[in-house]
């Protein structure tokens, strides 16, 4: 299973959206990082860097684009593709309760986007969730999560934490909270930015998967850094470039980041999945889809 390495501020925004908003399923009008980031031309998130009028124009452009990955049917495909990478399954609904440590130094990974006890995102998520649900079986483990944050240690978590996570996942509210973080933190900003870049459904998924895996940070080894590196070598469709050529460069950049991290040396999610769809010229990500993840073959029929 892969791991998600996140920075603290964006996920804090996401969990704030989860526990303090109405949970609107529509794509947001602004990037979740826009209000929290210092606006300026150097900001790699164009929504955050834009002024109010520029952002209005961006939103209008995105709203005119085809629904793409945001349709219910394509969302289901996206969740299955992600689950094949995160849990070697197409049954993504089983992933809410999944929790394991693969020994890669990031501690326990759990849930539908792989919250990790060693990379701050699990701590932030559990802190916010248990504040709203103080009777959750995870509440007693918050102090231990704070202590192990940034490490692969299980101190204070074993032996009861894995059972508590699985028990919490029986609660629909806990599953909904995971859905909200997935949608607000990763899916919606990725799809909006991909549409702004003129990308079709495959490109939208590629952005989404990269944002899940590397986090929505601005560092060179996070999502916006990967996009910045790709933009230095190729134009987006919105800039007059060729879609396949741009996505090829983006995948090269994303793969290089994966290979630079000791816990992401298996690049199946790019080499035998996304690159396969790109080489097949399936820019609309239309099923049937067949791909390999970690040597195992998966298939979504028409």
C-alpha cells in the first residue's frame, strides 16, 4: 500500500470543511487552499495566486467545461482506480476500516486515502473528528497519535488502535468524514485545476491521484511542485499545448518524485495504470479499462 505524505495546513482546512460546513457535493468555487495561502504570482496554485476578478474568470471557465470526472459514474471509476493503488482492491468501500503498517516508516496507514500516523494527516483528521464525536473509540488514542506524529512508532497505539479504527469505521459518520476529506482536500481541487488546464477526464484523474499520493503542498515533491515542474517543460491544453504530450511530461515528473522517496519505489500507479491509459489515447477514461497494480490485473467493464 502506498502512503500519503501531507503538510498540515491544507488538511486542517479540509477537516474544517468536513466538520464545519454543510458538505455541499458540488465542486467548490475556490481552491480550498486559496483563502489560507498568501496570494501572489509565485504561488503555484493559480486559484490561490489570483485576485478576486481573476478567480471569478477561472471559475467561469471551469464551470463551462464538461463534467468529466465529476459525474457520478466517473467518480465511481476514480474511487476504484484509487482503491486498486491504495488497497489492491476495486471494492473501495471496504477501505474505510482498513489499517496496516507496511513497514515503510510512516506508521499505520488507514482509510480510503491512506491517512498515516507518521505523516500528520491521520492526527489532524482524528483530532478534528473526535472533537466533533468525543465518544468515538479513537478519542483515547489522540495523545498517542500526537506523540508518534512524524515517526513510524506505534508507542501508545498498540494493541488497541487498529481495533478502534475498525470499530469507528462501523459508524456512518466516520465514513462520511473520510469521504468529505477525500472530496474537499483532493478530488475537487484536483478536478477544478485540471479543467482550468484544459484537461479531460484522464488528466483530471492523474491530478487527483498525484494530489492524494503526494499531498496538496507547494514543495517540489508535492502536487503543486510536480505540476510546476511539468509546466516548465510543456504547455497545458489551455496554453495551446498538446494534451497527451503535457500529461506524458506530468507523469514523468510525478514518477521522478515517487522514485525519490524510499516508500514509493513501486510506480505501478503510473507505469502500468495511468501511462497505459495515456498510451491507449483514452483521454476520456472510458471503460472498459484494464490495468496492472503491483503485478495484479484489474478490470472495469463497459
